[in-house]
């Protein structure tokens, strides 16, 4: 007997608040001119993609290092489709028609084994607490769910279209999909506990077929928050925010500005943020606040991706750069800036040598030099306050000096003539 699922529709009960009422917001845009498609947070750094490259972005300095897919055979139409980070802060990426790549500590890309089946798009990459890695790949007839465990690769062929993956606090895998109708119900969610698969139904009243579940996140109570796409076509569909506690579905209408939901994130376990093709939206205590180019310093309304870091700063991947936003003002980086100013690299431009002068406390450091493509060229160990580095073998061009001292990372740029 089908489980009866209660459905609460919160229509007309949600207050829409204009973003101009927010106090002391601060916005900053970096990497203008680059379309940033995906974001992964790695503490002091963000890992970004612009379709064909991976970018390591320093939150504190705004500096960036670009990585191409050196050593990987690609086709002319390849594209990076997803990104995440492992516990060491190194990126894993999905690449169209290639599969999953990971960047190792030597700054080299490694390709993971791929299924024998034909596939094209590579979706979410999920690295679990037990180092199991899940991803999904689309095929002409459905999707392939792929599991990597040490040196073992398992595949599960599905006749439905997978649209998202997530892991809850108990280690269960949740699969969002494009749900079809079965006995008058939708089946938009699947849960896998490591042994058993369970499908969760939603009432027919929840929307029109197909219902597409977008990104899934969890709050501390175990509730699933999701982007829901309703309707039968791209042009006619509606976007709504969904909540599911394992039994009850709740549906929240978006503000009038609407748009296609591209990403969802949680702040302080109580505030839902989502980005759309028409701006940034906040959902808190049944109220919506919307930000766009008319009432904020957003450079564009078309936002592709979103992460919220530990200090509450929202990082947005847009069609015109990466944007940092904090409602209470961006946190001060005065201590960091002071250390940055105390690090002196000269001469700049350089010819055969550069001299690195370090402040007290940072003299025991590791220094890596990267070229503009993000390839590591040399590594130095710094043990004094003043060190002379040989760059005579480098061709003319722009280079980045990455300094690691304890938990601190600093990046300086120099030009070799």
C-alpha cells in the first residue's frame, strides 16, 4: 500500500522583502570578464571553473592561478561540468565525455576509470566521509551511477535521469531524479544506505510531469531542501523551493522575480540561499529577500553557482566573475593584509633572480613558483628573513609565488623579462 504523504502548500503566506532594506551589505567582484560556472570551497581558497580551466582563487588576496587540463587527452567540445574538493582541499572535476579527473599533490591531473557504457555529461561528484566517491553520468537512455572505492569501480545503470546527489549526516546517499508517474505518484527521490535502495514518492498534486529535483542540501534536523522544477518543458516550467523531512513535502513559491534555480546553500542551519538566472535569493522565517542588478552591486543577474563559507560570506559564480557578498560587511583582513605588505618581492620585473624578504614568524616557509597556466615550476624552502631565488631559466612572462607558512598562504606576482 502506498504511503500517504501529507502536502503543505505555503502559497500566499510568504512575504517578499526588497533587498534595499538590508543593512550594511558589502559586495566585491573578482575575475571580471570570466564566466564562473562552478565553485568549491576549500577554506582560504575557492576552486572555480570557467568551462575549460580550473582556477584556484585566494579569498584573502583575490589572486588566482589558472590550471589547464595538461596531460589529459580532450576533444574540441570538452567542458568541465562539476567540481568538488577532497579533505586536503584538492579539486576533483567532471569533464564532458571524459569522466572524472582529480588533481594530485604534484599538481598533475589523474583520470579515474570510466564505465564501458556510452556517456556524455558528468554530474555531481560526491566524496563521502569514508572516501567513497560517487558520481553520475548521463547516457542516451538514462543515467549511470558510479561508485569509486579504493581501486574498485561499481556501476549501477538506471533507466531514469539522475539530476543530483547528496549525502546526509548518517552517510546515506540521496539521489534526485527526473521523476515519472507510478500509480499516481511521482518518484523524485531515491535513498541508498549502503545495502538497501528506497524510493520516496510525492503526491501528484506536487506538480506536473516531469518533476526535476535539483541540488539537495540538509539541515541539522535531517530535512532535505531542494530546488524543484515543475512542468513539461524548459520554457514552460516553474521553479520552487522544496523541503522534505522523510514524510512530509513542503513547497515554497519563489518571489515574483523567479528564474531558473542553479544552486542552493544553507547558512547557520536556518537560512536558505539560492541563485537563479535572475539574481540571488534568501529564504528565512518564511520571508524572501531578492538581490539583483537593480538593488545591489551584483554585476549580472545570471548566477551559475553558490557556496556559503564559515563567516557567512556568499561566493557567487556569475557570467561576469566571482562575487563575494556579506550582509554585515565583508570580514576585515587587516592582519592578513599587513603580513602581505610585509612580504617584499624584488626586483619586479626581474631578470635572473628575485629576492624574497619575509617578516618575523614567516621565515620558515615553503615557496612554490607557478606560471600563468598554473603549472608548478620550482619549490624552495625558506629558512631566513631574506632569500635569493634563481629564476634565470624561466622564459619571459608572468609568474606567481605561492608562500605557505603554517596555516597561512600568500601569493605574490612577478614578471620575468
